[in-house]
């Protein structure tokens, strides 16, 4: 199937006279739906240099993507429509996304069903819509395709919850009509043997607001690309992320915000913690401000808290600016251990050092957890952080004594 390359005009109103040129850079390869147009990665390419290719189970090569050992459970708000439809449904491709790497193109080609969530125009969802995906085995790789559409002036929250065991390649399209307000939360809480490679792409209409949240705790290897482009003026995007890597885990998040229309706003905030030997996290954040992006306001940040020796965090923020006529643009990245002042403050009030360290980690994550906006997710994340810390109490104690 050849996917459409323009959004439904009923869902977005491009700025009159806007001229968009495709990105040509080592960070953003030219897109194509045909896997043959994407070379098999060797690990030297900029977009693959942090990813352990040997652990991808040949998703980046030619591993069959015909696995169907999974279940999908739904809890849908009464105002929202959701279900599995034929892969040729016209909703596919309405985000204007074109695969930018081989795995994404292979998933686009191999997917045989489309999972569609639609929020009708002017509808206000009375509760979050949950899509619970459970993988039942990682032996055979599979491919999926999701399209979430918030029609003009609608308001809703959609949660995609991944659990179980799988080898999974996927594309997720997110389309916001003019004036829509949409929150999308994706939780990667896989079993330890899972491999998940996904690309989320959002197309944000005029004066629409998107909150996009990625949470990664489980899996052997998780690599998620998240990209955003604007279909008109005044679009507002918040991209939040939270991740916690244990020994041997590889958690990678790559973000691209394309300010291709005037007066847009974007805020990116990701926080991660690492513990255990060979725990590895990667965060790549890139914001492109095109010549058309006059009057935009953007800021991106990534903070990493390394809890033990043997863990590694790679963090690379980027800004590409083609016009000086903007409201503001900035970025920040930090990687470090505990704040000694915080520890001293807590210990001076009689709190044991190990417990003080726990409180510091909870405080580190608390703001992002609160801003997810879904109470059930908030409670679950607090519990998960506590469970992760409990795995390495002995390690934390030994490091405390060494310090």
C-alpha cells in the first residue's frame, strides 16, 4: 500500500503560503515507505551509533514480522471510538509520517491490521481510553500500526500500556485537528526479555495542544523515536518522559520537534535513573526551527541520575535554528549522582542515609509523574520506582559507605 502523504484537510489547516522543505541531515535521513530504500544499519550511522544492533533480533535486517502472539484489551471512554480495522483504512498515513529508518519501514510494510482510536469532533472524553497490549512470547517478531485521531475541538486522554513478552516493531500516528486537546501516554512495562522498537509521529493542528508521555521501565531493549510537526499556527506540545534502567537494560528515546509553522510552542522534559552493571540509557533531543517558524518558543531538557557504578547515560540535546525571529529557544542536559546538599539536609533531620537517597530519587521523578495527568498511572509509577530502588538496596548501602 502507498500511504497518503498529506493530512486530511478536515483535520488540519496549513498556513497559507508556508513553504516546507524536507530535512536533509545526518540526524534526519530521507523517509521512504520501502524498506529497500533504507540500508541495513551497521552501527556507524548517527541515528544508530548508540543502539546495540546485535540485541535487535534482526529487526533491522530481515527477520520475519509475522508474529501474532499477543492480546489487546480495551477500556474505551463512551465518547471515543476504538478498534481493529483493515490495514488499508484511510486513517493510515493521515499524520503525514514517512518512515525514516529501516525498522519503521519494515513495520509499515508488514503490519496486517490497523488499530484505530478516534475522538469525534467536539467530543470531551469523560475518562481515559486504555489500550492494553500483552505480548505472550518473544520468539516470533511482530509488527503493529496505531492511529490516534483527535478531531477538531475534541478533548481526550489515551493510554497505551505494553506488558508481557514480545519482539515488536511498530508505528504510532497521532493526529490532532484544529483546536483539539489530546494526551497520549505510552507505558513500556515489558518483561525482561522484550525488544520493542517504535516510532511515534504527531501532526498537530492549528491551536491544538498535545501532551505526549513516554514511560519506559521494562524490556531488554526499548528504542522509541517520537517526532512532532505542526499543521498550522499556534500549536502547543509538551513531551514528557520517564525511564529507569536496571542492570543490562538498554532504554533509548530519540525526539524530534519540527517547528515548521509560526507561533508554535514546545516543551520537552525527560528524566531517567540508572542502576546496575551495564544499564544504559540514551536520550537524543533535536529541535528544528525552520525559516517558517517565526515567533516560536521551545525548550528541551534531559536529566539523568546514576545510582550505581557500571551504568551509563548518553544525553545529546540539539538545536537547529534557521531564523532569529523567535520568542525563545534553549536546551539543557545533566547527568550525575545524588545531590549531596539534599542528602545532608535530610540526614540532619534524622533520616538515615539510605532512606534519604530513596527520597531524593522520588523527588527527582515526582514532577514528571504528577504531570502525566492520569491518577492510575501516577500511582503505578510511584510504586514502580519504589520497586526498582528495592532491587538495589544493598548496592545503595555500599555506595553510601564508600562515599
